[in-house]
């Protein structure tokens, strides 16, 4: 025991040991995963929750210290999101309150949505690692994505030259949103690796057409490279599908679809 001038049984070293030891235990438990989800936006959180709920070992790597991606800002900083009724069950099952709205839509509070989606993913067993970014993918000799290369998000922000670490995963989900960062990395690193000839070159997303963007999103959610599934806006960006703004049902249904695809791949591998 160190300095104990105040009569408590604990001191500063209790805090230091507790933080470092418990983080290291969890981190080491997350280096060989069934599914690595990159990006804690609505699609990644939904996919992580559903996969963890099936008993898979899942970790979400998020570069920011906050989770939720684009949920918080709602539309133009108005903290509300619009959801199509068909996606409402994915909100209700995590306890998010919905308000009836027009033309087959409902409204949710952005703060309630981000926090409850996150809490539900954690409760389902997903480990959410914040402040960690995926800066590359691990690829095996057969050009299959086998994991992600990670570093502290603060490292590039500070312009430091620090080599990364890597985690293995049977399947990786690109939930990085509009920039579709993992898909672009695979495209750059693994020429010709794409499964579908439509994806020879990642085109980026098209201008806004909310209804068209939403309706094609689930269909665009798929394994685009062996071992890499795109979900959420990343799935739109790899197909030049439309952006849609602050309507989020497609993100949740894309996350659900990504979990189904990942689950099927994991079943085939076992
Ligand atoms: O952008 P984001 O919310 O992704 P999404 O699930 O949802 C899109 C909507 O929020 C919204 C929309 C609705 O119509 O268009 O934009 O597709 O969340 C992506 C998350 O990924 C993180 C980023 O910080 C954000 O929280 N992220 C991006 N690249 C990396 C990353 C990376 N390389 N490593 C770790 N995290």
C-alpha cells in the first residue's frame, strides 16, 4: 500500500492498477474475434448488438471517444431522427420511445437513440472500444480480410509516428459511414480482391435522394471483399447510391442485414 494519509484503504495506485489491469484484460480478450465492427454509428451498433446477442465474440472499434456517429447531430444539429415504420421494431426492442409522424414514419430523440443503441449493444455482449481507430486491414495469403490494424485515435490526430497493433476477426464490418474507410483500404491494398465486378472502383455516394437511398441500402449491404461486409453509409458509398440525410431506418436495417450476412459466414466457417 502506498501513501495512506487520509485513512482510506485505497490510494492512487488502486486507481492506476484498476484502470490498466481491467482494460488490458478486456483488450486481450478482444484480439481474436468472431466479428470486428469498425465504427459505432447506428449501423455498426445495430450489427454488433445482434451478432453479440447470438453469442458471437464481437468488438466495435470507434476512433472517437464518443459513440453514435451521425446520430447525435440529428438533422442540421436539430437532435431528432426520422425512421421508417418498418425499422421501428429495431428501435423499440432497445427501448427507444417513438413518436408517430407522417407518411409511414416515426420520430426519435437523437440522444436517447445513441445512448440506448449503445447500451443495448453492450448488454448483448459487444465490447465497445472507443478512442481506437482502424488504420488498415489484415489480409491473408488468399486475399481474405482477417482482421484490422488498430491504433489510438489520438496518434494520427497528434501527428505521431507510432506503429499499430492488429486484431484478428473471422469477419470484419465496415461501418465507417460516408468515407467507407475500410473498403477503400482494401481496394488500395488488395487489387482485384473484390467479389463483385460492380465494385472494381469505389465510386463514393451520389447526391441526396432520401427515398431511393433508403430503399437500396439493405440490398447494398453485403460482403464486398472476402471477409469484409459493408453496412450503413459505407454500403451506399461503395455502390454510388444516394445519400439520405437524417432518416435512419435504413441504417438500422442495414445493420440487421450485415449481422445476418456475418452470421451466415460465421456458421459456414464453424
Ligand atoms: O457515420 P456513422 O453514423 O455511420 P452509419 O452507421 O450511419 C450514417 C448516419 O449516421 C448518417 C446518415 C443517415 O442517413 O447518413 O450519416 O453509416 O458512423 C460511423 C462511425 O465510424 C467511425 C466514425 O467516427 C463514426 O463514429 N469511424 C470512421 N472511420 C473509422 C471509424 C476508423 N477508421 N476507425 C474507427 N472508427
